[in-house]
C-alpha cells in the first residue's frame, strides 16, 4: 500500500507533519494537538469513518476555521 503524501507544516507555533488526503470529506487532528495549540473545540453531533469501516472518535469540532502554514522542501 502506498503511503499518503505528507508535508511539513505549522499550526499556531507548532511545527508538525500533516498527512494529506485529497479524497477525505473532513480534516481531522488529534485532541492532544488541539489542546497544545490552544484551539477551541465545541461539541458536535458529527460522526466519521476512516478508510474501511473503522469508526473515528469525534470529540468535537473547531470553533473557528484553522489556518495551517505549509513549508516547501
């Protein structure tokens, strides 16, 4: 199986590697990163599934849109 493409990025002041999924209907980040980046998360009734039938645990959605800076090579 081929690896998903990934890019170096920055969210608030946190450097990270973001995995890109052009076929995804939603963009996800883990709860610990949201807390570390001080991103406000609000309750949601949304649900999601990973590839196949794996359910994802959704703890909420961001209160505001996120801005991620992508770095080239």
